[in-house]
């Protein structure tokens, strides 16, 4: 048995699906056999999710028993909040306007069944609503206000409220949903844990190349994991896994952060966790963190509209100006004089009330020390791009040139470099980080701490080879085993 459909009455769900048992809510709540089940998925199709109702307790106690429930109790609560429609993200708002365009009425009811709609034109919107509010049956009421469509109400739908004309579609969609994640590639019955790896096949500069992803998959399976590669359309499936490994470039206002938030809320072991994304994505935060922990960094100023006149005098020229959320050398500019400083800061401050300026301290290469769970994992030297002051040089068309790289055994790295890298990573957390540093003789300074660091086949793995991937997967295994012991 891989799943349980929970209903108020047995006849509420007349569909037989292999591996899925239909039980009444009362049996699920009161029979000891269900209390003792481990690793089961629960699909709560009760008629009501009212506070302290039977349906409410099914989702509540499923969480207490360690069962993966759809909807979980947090989603039940979210759907009951009056302000739920107001938290829809911009992507869904755009889909609403596109999906409901050219409708002649002033209101529209959309039923969503396991993330799908009987109407092809609404299927993308249905998936997006399900991803944000993962519940088997959702109803959204839209109204035309002024010049656009707005969500008026969003709620879970009882089985009895599903139109008879939708029944066959509901049952087929449920069959597809229940079996979709039950037979992943090379899934082994002996798998100890389920691991999801979030990727984006269309990303031009992903944090791991395809051969590295295959190496992660093999390392995980060797340790007893079942592995699925997922993308942003799989948000509604996150709770079905025990762990999430994000191998897509992260950002705060982005679906990667929403994935991390949901995974953490569901109790998954997640890398990168949402706090790491929040902290490492903002260079203002990192500058203050390094200062508080007395970790050496280039002379740094937090720039705002009131202290612009002090920047050049304090740091001298040239200096480096950074957007708080800059990535991959983008949003990092070398400033040569006062006129350029005024021009660039004006533009930067339109996007953020605080930005970072640092003294320009050129070196032939930057150190990148990978740190996992507070310990060094790998070490690289990234050399500056030819005739450029950064590791990556981009032309006006976005074409990039990179400097050479050299991967070293961590035992060959100066102890000062390793020590400061570990200190900086531990100040952020106990996850996976790439710490960038500059070395001037015996003097070492932290440039930044990156969550979601590159782990590419043929670069960061040149010393450890397959052991690099295994050590990352062993980190997940240790965390999951510790969770299992604490729940025993």
C-alpha cells in the first residue's frame, strides 16, 4: 500500500486504484493499525475541513503520525483564511488574466482536481493554484472588477460538491496523480528515503551540469535513496519526499525560495534551506554578519542616500559597488571616479534602499572553499577572466568569458584560508556553501558566502571525484537518520 484515500463514507470514492486503499475518516482516526503505519501518503477527501471537524483531524493527525497528507493542516488553514487570495504571486495573477480573457460573464467558478482542470484553457492556472495551495479539490471564484479579474474566494471543495459531469475526469485525474510518483525511474522497494532534486533544464548557468546531476543521483541511490528530478511545476508534490536538494539557481523572489520554504515547513531536510537563501542572497546582510563575527573582509560601507558623499573619501578609487542580490558577477561594478559613482548609485538605489561598496583589492585569483555542515568539502582557485578584474567577463550581448580554474586537495590550502572560510560559513549556518576569499600573502579576506554553490563535474570534483557527490548525499542521510531516531 502506497497511499490512503480518506473519505467520510466508503461509497464516496467508488474508484479502485492499485496500491491505494480507501478508508473512512473514523477508521483512520481511531484504529491503531493506521497510527502505526510509516511512510504512507494520505489523501484527505472528507466533506468538511471545518475547525475540529473529522476532516480537520485527519490532516492534523496525519502530520502527527509522520504521514504525508494532501492537504496538510497548514494548507487547510491557509484556505480558510479570508486573505488567502491576496497572497497569490505575480505569476498566478498573470495566468488568471490570460486564462479568463474573453469570458462574457462577470464571475467564474473554477474547480481544480489534483492540480488539473477539465478545460484545456484553464489547465496552467489550475496547476499554479494547486502548487500554491496543495489540496486535492479546490474551487476558486473569480470576479471581474474594474478592468481585470480578481480572486474572490478560494476554498477546498467537498466530494459531494463536484458536478456529476466532472466525476469521470476527477477519477481519471486521481488515478494519474496517485500513480505518477509511485513509479519513478529505477525506484527500489528497499529505498530508505525519497529525495527530490529541483532542476531547471532551461537554465543557462545551472549550479550543477548534467554529468554532476547524474553523479548525485548515483551517489544517492548507492546510499539507499530513491531519487526524482523535479521542476517548478512539481511544487504540489514536495510533501511526498523526505528531502529536497535544490540544484537550480536560488533567489528570494523566486520559486526556488517557495520550494525551500514549503519543504522546511513539511519537515524535509532541504539544501538550500530558506534561511540560507535569505541570508546569502543579500550582500548587505553578509557584510553586517562578517562585521559582527569579526571575520576579515575588504573595507566595506553600507551605502544609502544620506552618505553618498562619504563613499569615495572612505574607500578611494577605484572601488567596487554591489547590488545586494547580485549573482555571477552581475550587479557588481568597478567604479573609477566620483562621477561614475553618482551615476551608478542613483540607479542601484532605485532598486534597494541599501547597497554595498567595498575597497577594490585586486588579486590574480579568488579562492572558493566549499563548506558542508561546517567542514571543508572542496577547494578551488578561480582565476580572473583575461584582461578583466572578475572571474567572469560578459560582453554587451551577454556572452561570457571565464578565467581558468584549479581544484586542490583541501589539505594543500593554507590553514588561514580554510579557517576563515569555515568561520564565515558557520556564521551563516550548517548547510552547503561556497565561500569566496582573496589572499594577500598571509592576509585573507572574505568576499562573500554563497548558498547553492557550483558543484560541476570536471571542476569542483577533480580531486574528490565521486566522493564529492557521496559526501553531500551522506549529509542528507545523517540528517534524515537523526530525524527518524528523534521520532522513534
